[in-house]
C-alpha cells in the first residue's frame, strides 16, 4: 500500500467507524444543495450495513465520477427509471444467497426518476413487497438536465419548459401527490420529510428501516440553482415551505389514511407569499396578487384536508 | 435422461440444472413457458431460487442487473417486444460486466404485431455487448444455455449471454432431448464466484460516471473481453463435448469442402437447409451449409476459412435492416474485406414474421445464386417467397 492509499484508508476508517459518516465530502453537488445533507443524515441513521441503489440524477452524477466516489457504503447506479427494480433484484439476490439479514436496501431517486419515469418500477416494487426504503429527493423539476418541469413541479413555477409568457403562467398543473399514491399501495410505512427538520427526518428513516416491507420517504429538497434563491437559504426555504403549509410533514402506516399523522402541525401558518417571494421561479406570480391568492387557496385547501393547523 | 420436451422447457431445465439463484421474469409469447416452468420447479421444491415477477421486461433486466451485482447467478427469458423494452438495460448489463444469461424466443417485431419467428429481435440487440448463441433444436437450446453460464462467468470474459431459440418452431415444439444429470452439470458448472459484489463488508461503487477521460477505456476493456470470449467459447465447447458427448462449434460446416455454393443459416432453418443440401447433392449440385451458432463474438475468420474457396455464399437472413439488407449478409461481407480472393456474396431475406421456409425456398436460393454468379449487375439482396400482389407502394 503506498502512502496515499494508506492515508485514504485511514481517513475512510475515521470517517466511517469513528464518525459514522457514509456519504463523504468531495462530491460535486451545487453549493446550497439540500441533497447531500439529506443523504448524509439518512446514512448516519442507516449505518454501514446498507446498500444504496441510486437512480440517474444530480446525486448520482455528482457523487460517482470515476475513479472517485463519495459513497462509503456499497452503491449501485444503473439508470434513470429503474432504481426500484434494481433494488428489487438486490433484495432477491441477498435472500437467495442467505445474506439478507441485517442489511438495509435504500433506493434514492429524484422527483423525475420517481414521479415520472420511474413510477411504474416503483409501483411494482411496492406491490411485490420488497423490503426497500425508497427515498425521493424532491427538488421539483429535472434539475440535472437543466430545470425542466416534472410532475412534481408546483403550479405556477417557471422552468425551462414552463416559461411564463403572454399565454402562460408557468407550470399549469399542481404537484402529483406522490406520497399519497405510494401510501395507497398499502405499504407498511410512508412519510414526507424536509431538510429543515432533521430530527423528524431521522426518526422517519429509523421507522422506515424497521418495517418488514417497502417504505417510502418523500423528502423536500430545495434547489438554489433551479428555484433561483441564494445558496445560503436552502434550510430557510425548506422551513418556510413547511411553515406556510406548502409542504406538509406527515406519515401513514399500512395505507391507513384515517390514521394519517401530521408530524409537524403549524401554529399561525405563514402566508405563502413569504415562501414564494424569495424564489425567482415564482417572480411572475409574486407580481400578481390574484395568482398569489390562487396558490394561497390551494395551500389552504390542502392544509385543511391534512389537518395541518395547530389549535 | 432422454425426455421429449419443448424448447422453452429445455431452457428452464437448463436454468434449474445451473442452480440459478435469481430469476426476474415477465411473460411474453413465445417465452412465457420459461417463468411458468421455473415457478413450477420452485413450487414443487425442485429448485431453490428467488423468482421476481416484475411489472415489465425493463424491470426484469434491471432486477437481473441488481441481483447479478450482488453476486447471484441470474437467468431470465424474453422475446421480441420484451427484448426491445429491455434494450437500454442490455447495454448496462454488459457495460457493468455482469454474466446474466437469457433465453430469447426469437420472434418478429411489431408493426404489424406478430408472434411468430424471425431473428429481428436479437439481431437488433447484436451491438449491445451480449454474447449471442442461436440454437438449431431443443437439445442445442438446453446445452447452449448451460454453456452460456460457464462462458459468461469466466473471469476472462464476464459478459452476459443470450441464447436464441426460434419462436414456436423450437419454443413450443416437442423434441427428444438428452437432459444431463445434475451431478455432471455441477461438475461442469461450479457455483458462480464473482470478482466484485455489492457487499457491506467491502463497500464498492458500481455504475459510476465515466467522463471522456475514461469512457473509451471502459469500452475497450469490454470489447477486449468479447475478443477473449472466442477462445473461452472454444474451450467450453470442447469441455462440454468431453463430458456430455455433444459437439458444438461457433460455425458448423456441412458438405462445404468441395461446395461451389455455400448457404449460411442460423437457428432452426438450418435443419431444412441441411435436408435440401442432401437432396441437391444427390442431383449432383455442389452445395453446402454453414450454420452459425455464435453471432457475437462474430466468427468472421472461421467463416472465411470455411467458405473462402466457394464460388458464392448465399446468406439466409431471417431479419431485415431496411435501407441495407440482411444483417448477417453485411457481417459476412465485412469478414471478407481486404481479402484478395473472395466468393460472391448474395443475401436472401427469408421467413420474416413466421413465414415458412421450405425445401423449395432453399432450391430457389441455390438456383437464383447460380444465375447471379455470371451476372455482375445482379441485385445482391433478394426477398424470398414474398407475394408481390400484396406489396403496396
């Protein structure tokens, strides 16, 4: 072993066994990106006996440039639309080889790879009951290809394929309720989480990894590059999304919507304008009080449905 | 043990004999009997494997990739549209050097939708980095599947392999097959020992991002492995012959030594050609047959050696690349490039979408080739047994 390799091995040992870190520095994600924070915490909770299956996307491309890697756990990337199917194969093989015990399988994908192109594979994995935690890192558009809308893009948002103009107000559809759709598969555990509420996120990861079957975490992941806000405001943006009711933190077990639990109820919910005005993707909306009011109504309706407001 | 079985059953038995660990599968005609049979083996306790009944062929190959990366021996089966749906994954399986083995019931591609035999599906996947074998009969389907594991898993190779068997003609036709004993197969094919696996004890990154600084080296390494496969295939074929008594070759000649015209064929039609050659030989026609078993790696040198002396080669292509001709014709022509002496090479498009290929067709091919040899302006590509009145402008 030459000196460089020895240094590296020592660094890796310290980082992992002493500090419990499994997503390491040196990746190329943007300054202010929420994803590495989320992934770091997920892996801190999951620990070393974890296999990560990563769909193509920002996280994958920025963490695995050969010959480097930011991953201190076994990690596999195959393609964009199939993290759930690859994870299914990993699950089956571990079982077949008698190595399944004590190993976490975590699939990670962006909103495009989950809400859109990976949706069928995800549904299949859920239905077949694979014991996999599937995490969607939702930054509300195809950021890796340059900010195109996905079905996770919220109403009114400007993206490179939903530009506002004389005949357009930006994205014309509201966000697909992915976590609810997943929960409708009657899987053991489904939750939403946010980079601004790390203890809540960690608790949910723990819960998700403890169930015997598929689990799903929808994690809100603000993107300074695609939403156009300063890169030191990521956590603030995620917090505002929850405090305005734009993103609701909840969990459901075994598809039992009657016992859906809002894990962060909001007292004195803030008006959505406070969230919208900080992001240039909503600039054309913010200028028009009627459009802001429309979003406020959509959010109010959702908050009522979920019971977000604290007494 | 001799048994009378369908081609699909033969491939499923091969997977069982190979002690496959994981079978991700999705039903498609004419390969559906494969997952059905594997399910039955597992249900009866005859086979100990994880069956993953996925929601598409794309997911079947995705799951196969995940399972193989963990170190499992993996097999699946598909055909036609299913192979096309997994097309993207084929390149990833080979690029990640995962020795997955797949039976393909060779079936025509839509449109128009058609469930019968031709080779368009696997031919369209021949650049995917998979080794490709074509079976002439059900015995070959079983044997080639078994050998495919051994070749694919060889550390000099580490590439996936597909075994083509003609839709219905083989997949659904009952033929006598010698099923090898489990103990002998175990001796021939020990458990798969992967080089690298997804293992928390030894974390590794699989499927990383290859920039222009590294991508070509990955592809060159993969291509070199395919080149090395040539020798490994010959080795495994001869080991197989020693243990099981049946001989395989990448290309197999029949009455070619003194032949003026050599017909090149692939798959089940080779049996028909052999019969036609026998008949025509009785009439004094110097014809022969060269059967291709291995299309990837392409045995170009062997083909040149075995056919170079003929006046003409008549390639029977059960596929069509519109705007070019048949694929095998193109490859054989390329094999003769830069050779000073070479036979004339003609292409015959036959049997698309399950159109029968009969003795008269072979006779026609030989007669047409005889005429073309002395006509420098002859069209090299000809469609056989097409009804002109139904061909629209």
